[in-house]
C-alpha cells in the first residue's frame, strides 16, 4: 500500500463516518439518551482524528497521481483546498465534541446544548465533505464530470 491507498481509505472513512455520526447523533437526540449523545461526541472525535491521517497522506497521493497522464494539477489544487476546509471543520467538530463531553461531567443541559450546536456544525461540514469527495473523484474519475461514455 502506498500514500494514495491510505489517503483514499482515510478520506472515505472521514466522509462516510461523518454521515453515520450525524444520523447516530439525530437518533440519540430523538431518544433523549445521554449516553448515546456522549457516544455521538466520541464518533465526531474519532472522525476528526482520522482526518489528520487523510491530510498527512494527501501530498504523497498527489505526487503519485501526478505521474498519470491527463491529470490536472488545477483539479488536485482545488481538491486540496476543499480538503483543508473539510479538515479544519472536522477539527472544530472534534473540539466542540470534547467541550460537550467535558461539560457533561457537571451539567447535562450544557451537553445537550453543545451537542445541538455540534450537530448543526456537522451538517454544515457535510457540505464540505461533498465538495471534497466530488473534487477528489474528478481527479481520476472522468465519469463524474462527463457522464456516460459513448463510443464514436
């Protein structure tokens, strides 16, 4: 396995994991279960940590993919820009979740309030996840941009 493999693996884990964590967080809020809310915070923290690996492997993946013919450096730069926006959003999400867990030790109302704010932030960051995923896919998957292939 090389940097590109690791980059793809941890990017997909971050993007899909965020979607899973949002759904789980909604379920925890609907159930009004304090332990599930705390677990959703831990999911957000885990996703933030996984995103660190995705960022660290990005340059290596970029260097590998640049060796292939027809790869646009502009597409790589665009993906990298959205990758950093997504990464910083996930770090903010992880910090927000840490705050929620910290305050939950003394005040359950703060846990719930911070968790609602964290959920709103997560949904906003999901838009960034979409941009990262589609811009990354356009680097090497022409079917995303061009649609169905037709022989001339």
